[in-house]
């Protein structure tokens, strides 16, 4: 039990290390929306604000396709990376860039033409608003390419463990966006066109800062015009479509809910709901970032067929992320009145209390939504498409529209707030029902709740997990590994060599990796016996270190240098190293019978 808990803590540590940058990425869209709406309403006028609102569904559509490309390519490439198929990861990355570029150019040309030739009658018949909307479309068309490609590069930089670069790009974007708005609107008076160009230039800065890394020798992902497989486009779309479908559902839900509020409550209700939604987008960045991190880790673990890590990621979501979101929701509810005053000052105005109740109730759908997000992510990766489609439809549109329609004649605007909470309750129940039907009883473990296939990875009885943090713990490794191997009927010699290999490599990590930065680190050792094969895996969070580099820098004729590492390579069937999301992963496959070269070291 001790080692299982330690293994879970290592996973949790990685989740929280990756989380800040993913939250920041999610904040970017919310921040840009708030800045744009403030400048539009305060310095241009209501017509410009309407133009921004008209563009929202278009922006949602672009974001949906971009999310589909990123989700599909990221999951696919992470699976290949987990299997150490480096060439295939390069092909997926290159194809993703080509697809993103083609889609961006097509949409940009279409939007620019619509604005230039006044093809916008389907959006509005108000001539004053249409003038602003045409200008805004022309300006925003120049930002489609950096928006889409910037999002793709952010996802792959996470896989490259270059989150600092994305952090820098995000920080610069947040800083320059208000500056560009001030210059174009306050100084140059460019109105709606300036409003759009401010966002566009910020997006180009964001893209350029990130893109420069992929032209360096350090980059594992490099764009290549030849070699990628067009047929992989279908795999990217198929895997990423559920995430994009959710955005599509949300767009439809927005139209229906707005119509219901307008019909039963009026403009005052829509104003209150819009104020809450706009502001809460900042807080939604937290669960969205959590889901993004888990999706990446799920993808790698799926590729490695790492059953334990997949369960640990979900445990982290349920036992750590959900309580955090409950605390965030409680904080927002307590601050309901101060937050409302950012928008409305008159307590006697009906919109004031409508907004207050939005801040008091809406946040509590976040923890429930987080649970749904994680099961959708895992369902995408593990090909549980029926569950994904059901949850996407319920969470995206069905539940909220249904509960709002039923309750709004009775309790007015509060129906929308309660509908979101009831939506999260329904999706959680559906997850439990799905697991119960598949298991034919209520789930009794995380394994059963997630409905992980029995033949996926290695069962607990077929693997040994050990967590190490000190050199003293390394000493007992060899004997423990040998005992495990013996219990599985593995011959004495192979058991002994496996124990020595693990002890040598783990000792190297403690000796060299721990001394590099003098920080506390963890090493996960896993021995897997499956279908007669023996696989040794060591995972650590120290500085990147490929043992093959240490083996190759010495004179091959001098067997006294780096003897331990060379011994491991001589007696193993294969030794593979890769750095995934900031973790060193060393996989050693032992031969069916010990190599004769092993006698060089152990007679």
C-alpha cells in the first residue's frame, strides 16, 4: 500500500507541475474577451459591443476545430511517443500543422470576403451594427492563422517539456493586448477594426514566441513537408472530434438559453447571466487546465499501457482537483456581492440581485463538470466513444436546455443557474450507471469505475511497483526484484541480472540526478511480467539524462569506464530512453535467456 500511495503522489506532483501553464493558456481567451468587451462598451459604443457578440459563435466554431486538431494530434502523438515510435510522432505533428494552416487560410479568406463585400445580412439587419461587424470581420480574419497554430504549438510544447516558453508567450500576450487596444482605439480611433487588430497582433506575438523553439536542434517535434501520412487526418479527426463536438453543443446551448431568458425574463436577465458568464470564464480556466493536463498524461499512459498511472490520474482528479474546485466555488459565492459591483452598482436594480444569485450558484457546477471532463478525456483516449457521445450531448446542450425550459416559468433567471448544477449531477450519475452496466454491479474500485479492460497493461499481481527517494532504498532493490521474478517462475540467472540492472540504473539516477539541482526527487521502479516477457521500467523527475550518452562517450575498448551502464546494455534485449513531459523514462526489456555477455561481469 505504501508504494501505491507513493506512486500516486509522483503522478500528482507531475499533474500540479504542468497545471499552471495549462491554466494560463485557458485564461488567455477569457482575458482577451474581457479586455475587448471593456474597450468596446466604454470607448466605442453599444453597436461595437454587438459586433463583438455577433462574432462569438464564429470564434466558438474556430476554437472547436482547433481543439479537435490539437486534441486528436496530441493524443495520437503522445501514444506513439509512449510506444517510442519517434518517426510517427514527427509525422503527426507535421500533419497537424498542415491541417491547421489549411483550415486557417480557408476561414480567413471567407471572413475577409464577407466583411469586404457586406455578406453579413444573415447575422444582423441593423445597418449601424453591420458596419462595425464588417470592419471587425476583416480585422479578425488576419488573426485566424496565429490563433489556430498558436494553440497547436502550445500543446506540443507541453509534450516537449517547454512550458516556460508557452508561459513567456502567454505573459507577453496578456501584457500587449491592452496596450494595442489603447493605441488603436484611444489614440488612432480605429473603432471596430482597431478592436480586432489589437487581438490579432497579440495572437501573432504569441505564435512567434512559441514557434522559434521548433527551429532549434533541441526540438523533438520538427515540421517536415514530406513524409507525413494524409490518411492519419481521419485518426486526428476521429480522436479529437468529441472535444470539438462539445464546443458545438455549447454554441447551440447558448442560442437556446439566450432565447429562453429573453422570452421569460427579458434583457435584464440576459445582462445578469452575461455578466456572470464573462467573469466566471477566468475561474473556468482552472478546471479546463486540469482537464488539459490529465488528457496529456492519459495519452502517454495509454501508449505505455500503464494501468496504474491511468488510475492515479483519475484519483488525482477526484481526490485533489475536485476539492480544490469546491473551495474555488465557495470563494466565488462568498464574493458574490463584490463581484457583482464590478458590473452594477444599484442594489435596487433587478439586475443586481439576479447577478448576485448567478455568482452564488453557477460556480458549484464546476466540480461536477470537472468529473465529466475527465471521463470524456479518458473515454476519447480509450475509445469509449458511446460514453463520450452521451456525456458530450448531455453536458453540452440537453441537460441545461431541458432544466432551464422546465424551471424558468417558475423561478425565472435562477433556473439557468440551477440547470447547470443539475446538469453536472446527471452526468455524474450517467458515469456511475455506465460503469455499473459494464461491470454488472456498482463499481467497487477505480479500475471498475473507469472500466479499464482486463487485458490492458499488467494486472497488479503481474507487476512490482517500488518508489525510491534515497540511496539507502536502492540497496534493497536487487533482492526485491529477484524475489518477484522468482515468484513468477523466472530462472535464477535472469532474475539476478534483472535485479542488478535495476539497482545499477536507479543508483546512477540517485548519484547523478539528485546532485544536479539538490532538490527532492522521486524514482518509480516497475517490473512487469506479461506473456512470458520481463520488462523493467524506471521513471524519475530529475534532469534529463540518457544513459546511452554516458555509455558512448567513453573508449569502447576500456571496460573499466561506466562499467555498470555498459553491463546493463550488454545483457538487455533492448534499452529505450525518452523524456516525456519532464520525466525520464527508461525501459529495459530482458531477453528470454540471459545474454552470454553477462558472464563478462558475473560468472
